[in-house]
C-alpha cells in the first residue's frame, strides 16, 4: 500500500503491478483512476492529501494509526473498507480492532471529496491515499497509489483473524502468503512498526512470564527489559504503551531504525524480535538495517498490500458514507 514489476497471487486473483498499473481478470487498479472523473480538473488525491496534512499538523501519530487501519482492513476480506462500517457485530467490534483509530480523518476526507464529486471516490481508495500521504509526512518515501477500488458491503467481527503479536515467524509467513504477500513483503510491512506504540498487554508476558517459564524472554536486551518493566509493572491497572521503535530520535519517523533496534535485541513485540533471529528473515533484517532503500521497498510492499482482494468494476459499491452501506 510499483516502480518495478511485481507478480503476486492473492487468493485466486492474479495481478501484475508494472509501470504504474495493475492488470488482472477484473478491471485493473491504476494510477490516476480518478483523473477527469471529479469535475474535470479536480485532483482527488490533492483533496485527500490536504485533509491528511491538516490532521497530521496537530497529531503526527495519525501515521501509525492509518498504517494499522489499512493493514487491519486489507487482511480480513481485502482492501474494501469493510473495517469502516458501523454495526453491533461489525469488524470494528472485534477485539483486535477496538484500538484502531483514524476513522475521523477518513470521514473528513470522504466529506471533502463528496462535496465536490459525490458518489465517485471509494472509501477503500481514501484509506490507501491517506495512508500514503501520512507516511510521506512522517519522513517516508512518497510511493504511488493505484486506485479504482470499490467498497464492500459486508463487515462481520467473526471474519477478523489477524496475526497476533506473539505469532511465530513461520506462521506469520504463512498468514501473509495466504494474502498473496511474500516473505520479503512481510518483512517490509512489519517495518510499519518504525512508528507507533504497543500496549503493555501485548508484550507483558515477555517481561515476567515468557511462554509460562516464570522468567522474562532472554532474547530481550537487559536495558530494554528494565525500561519496559518500569513502563509496565506486573500488577498495573493501567495499560501503558511503549514505542515500537526504541530509538527515541526516530520513533516517529518512517525509516529503517526499527530494524536496527531489533538487531540489538530491542524489539518490543515477540514477532519483531523473532524477525531478527529467525533464519528465514534475519539476513533480510540485517540488509534493511544497513541499507539505504527502505523507503522505496516499503512503498512497494504497501502497493502490494493495497491490492489484496480488491473489488473493482461493478463489484461492491461506492459508499456515500464510509460508516454505512448505501440503502438506495
């Protein structure tokens, strides 16, 4: 969520991203899908970008919020904005999604484009555009966004089956593979942890009783263990947070610092630390940590994420409100 050819198989839908366009059995996603479709010369991406810039200026943590939103949406029934739908049993109500935020920004961006060209721009595309813009504002590269997605009409909590923070690398590889994403894609997409925080409850076992051993995770740096125990007392009644990138100078910047930190055994989540140790991913982590092309490769992985199980053509609908299915 490329500038080079990428081929993937996403649950029966084959797409190729090449020279800025995705091809497949369904009408393709493409760069500039909305050109000429919004009062002639109006640039939809500029409108969405303006909303993101305004929100970012008062809250830079909107970047990890949108990264998480896009991942949680695309990884369930595909990038169809089903996560945005309200309802007593919608995806929003599933436990992993209770802390997802950023809905207000998407609502604002949707309202801005609806005011100029109603019924044209999908909520699914707005998520992808807004996330790209937020990443760019946080120091990441400005990758291209293919558009032309349509919105889903079904959102059920029971469909939510997201990789847990304690998932093993092998199981994570398998989960990403089911979405048409490679090991390389997985390693770069987990690099979204270069910004944002995790609640203590997601990693507290590593601090006190890792895998029911009665001991902390011995792969964690002693200095990080000491710090995180201060942030997350064993019997705390408040679920505090800790930065996923433990470099304080870089915890709000989209860069490769996360990989450098996990190489130093300063990964906060279990999957983060294991990424730097597992034979199938550690060489990639080392290369990214020492490399200079993270922004480009991260952007390419985001493009592939944004193409997972998309609805196009006459599939789905263009929702008038991102929170509700059209009734007419």
